[in-house]
C-alpha cells in the first residue's frame, strides 16, 4: 500500500522548484528585452521631438530676423539721401534701423551672438532733438531670440552687394560706411544644437 501511495505522489502533475526557477528566469529575460526595446523607442522619439522643436525655434528666429532686416530703413537722424540703414555688419552681430512698432519712427535694432544664445536689443529714437537722435545705450535688456546656437566658427550674418557683371557677391568685411551702403542682401545662417540642454 505504501508503494502505491508513493507512486501516486510521483505521478501527480506539477512543477518542480527547478522548473519554476527556469520559468522565472525566462520571464525576466523577456521582460528586460521588452523594457529595453520600449526605452529605446521612447528615447528615440524624445530625441526626434527635441530636434523638431529646435528646428522650429530656429525657423521662427530666422523668420523674425529676416522680416525686420527686409524692413530696414534710414534712421530718423539721417539728413542725407544715402541710406544709413545698416549700422554694423559683423559676422556675429548686425545693427540696423527699422520701424518695429509701426509708429513711423525707426528703432535701432541689434542682433548678436552671446555664447550660444542669439539676442536682440533695440533703442528708441529721442524725438526731443531735431533731427531725432539715438542714445549710445540700448533701452531694453537683451531679449533671447534663440538658445543653443552653434555658430562659433560659422558666421550668422553674411553681406552681399550687387555687381553688374557677376551678380550678387559676398562682401568679406563690411566694416566701412561705404561698404555697408553697398549691401543689398544679408544672408542668415543658424546652426542649432539639437539638444540645447547638453
């Protein structure tokens, strides 16, 4: 009788401890694989979104800058027929006159690169003087136009004049008044960091 009972116990179906450990290990390996796959897709998606946001921010900055640059005009203090719309023409800084707020008075606007941040300042004309004059200092703190700019080596602004024979040609150094008056087009180039937080 004891032999039959032992046989019955051995013949019963069930899991041994070894089988349970193997199942738990396999389930753990599958879980780790699925989790790493999910994290990889999630990270890739977040990187892609950051890239898209950086590009959209750069496009918005380019649009704003090009809109103001296209509307550049002479200053209120200009008494000659020669335009003085462009005040400073450097690779990382551009200063020009433009009527930003639509009050028929041109403000002096400055775009410049400070570290990895593109900034803008403006100065209102002093209309108590005739003709109106502009203060040496800017009357507003610099507004951040775009963060994560990587134009350390590359110029943000490039300046072009028109030649009847060759068409548009770049002015390598528009540091004199005469060369600035020859400028008919300004090129904008922004290289942005895909991950500004880094």
